[in-house]
C-alpha cells in the first residue's frame, strides 16, 4: 500500500479553485460536524475559514485538552553531521554550499549527550545531513549505543530508509521518526531537489509508512511551509497523517509545522505563510485529527510559540542548536559551526519550563521507557522528570 495514489489524485485537482469556492456556510457545516472528511479539511483551510478562526480555536483548544491534557513534551535536536549528498535549493546543508562540514566522533557524541542530559531533558532528536557515507547505519548504531545511556527516548530525522533499515534502527534504540516530505507538489519537488538521492519523490513519500510497518512507535511528518502553496501542502499533510492513522493504529502519528527560515545559501520562500496562516493550519489539523501530535519548533518566535500553546501544540523544542556539536564546548568545530537554519526562540530548557508552568502547562521530559521484557512502560509525568 502507499499514500501516493491518493496524493496524486488530489494533486491533479484544481485545489486553488476549490478552496476559493468554499463559502462561510461550508465552513460552518464543517464546524458543526466531526470535521472528518477531506472536504471538511479543505473548508477549514480555505480563505473563507479565516473569518472563523476564533470559533475554530475554541473547539481546537477543547479537543487538545481532552486528548492531551495540559502537557507539553520537551525535546532538543542533536546534529551529528552536516555532510550532505543532496542539492536541496532551500537548505543550509546543500552540498553546493561552501560551509564548514563536520562529523561528531563518539567521544564528541558523549560530550553532547552529557551537556543535554544535564538540562533534564530525556527526549532527543538526532539529525544528520543526508549522506550515507558520513552517517551510515553503522555510525548511527554506534552513536545510539552512547545516547541510549542518557536518554530513554531518541527520535531521528535523517535520510529516508528501507523498511529493514528502520527495523535495524528500532532495535538499536530509535523509537520515533521525523521525516518531512518538504512539499507534496510532485513537480515542484523535482525542481527543488535537482540532484542527489532525495530527488526520488515516491521513495521519500512512502518512507513514513515503511517506518510504521517496521514498528516505529512515533512517526512525525510535515511540509516545509513556504516552499509551495501552503493550503495544498497543509491539506496533503493532513490527508497523509489520516492515512497513516487508519492503517497503523499502533503508531502515534504526528505533524510538525515548520516555516521557512533564513539559512546559508539565501533561498527565499515562494510564498509567505503569515502567523494567521500558521494558526489556521494548526487549528484545521487539530479539528480534522483530534489525536494528532503537533510540534511547533524554535523556527517560531518565543511570543508566537507562547500564544499557540492552548490551540493544539503537544510538543516543543528547547535549548536548541542547529549546528553540529552545538551543545558542548568540546565538540565545537574549527572555523565556526554553521546551523541548518536560524532559530527564533533561543530560550533554555529552564526558561521554557518556567514559561510553560506560568501558562498552566506541565513540561514533560519523557513519557516513555523502552520495552522491558516485551512490555512498554510509560515514564512518570510528575514534574516533567523521569
């Protein structure tokens, strides 16, 4: 099975015209029901729905409280390598960009792990540039051997893999995958990825499903908002998430909502996604999929992230560095580390926890322990500490 046929079907539709034709009555009907059909999601993402954001926000807030309570999972990214074989025109790690390249040794991984663990965080997202030479499965397994001594939950955001490779990563200690399609517009995808293994649109699109089949506990997808028509990408993100939820109920399906940020290379977004647009996307996805995890990253400002808290967010990053070895002095690279993109919210873990508590939310450092004797044991939530 594959989401590709459904994706291609919707990609061939005149979605711009369909969205523009949505009326206020269509939006009200979507809000009056369970918001479960693709047509409902289209209506909630339409220009007409912009007049109903307050009503959408109230309902989204109630659904989030019902399914997730007043908790926010905290994590931080750890960049292991910025070597890349791709030429993605929007990415700071583009192989053609003249930036310092670095690759952590296991000793440097240990230093990073200790620095991050000292903040109290127990969930980690490891990232690499898309280079199998510098970030091979064997290298990742070795890094996980270090990291799992410090973190009960480790997600990864790397190149797309085969199903058996995802199984291998799970056995090594990975329990979550983040993989962005970048854009669901297949023709635009080809122009944005002119060279490199990432050019294979279908292979990347099917990767989250391969991870689900391999037994991944959490699968997080999304589009990089601003690369193309945000309404089309948000619609296909929601439909992709719904497809995965239906077929793999044992997996927690989640989305991230990253907007384009400045980076080395100077690529400018094709469209501007305003704060109001971002809010509309998040509310529409929450109403369409009430159990969907939603991540808002440090690409967004502190003020905006704070204001989005009650509207559907379930997961946030803290104490972030997007440079390789950016968490520990021992792993700084010669010539200065270059991040994948510029961050907007540079608050520490302690500052994020204080903000969450001030807003009546509980920071959760881990809600999962790896299986013991075949049974998964959830971690204590009290105080956000394991």
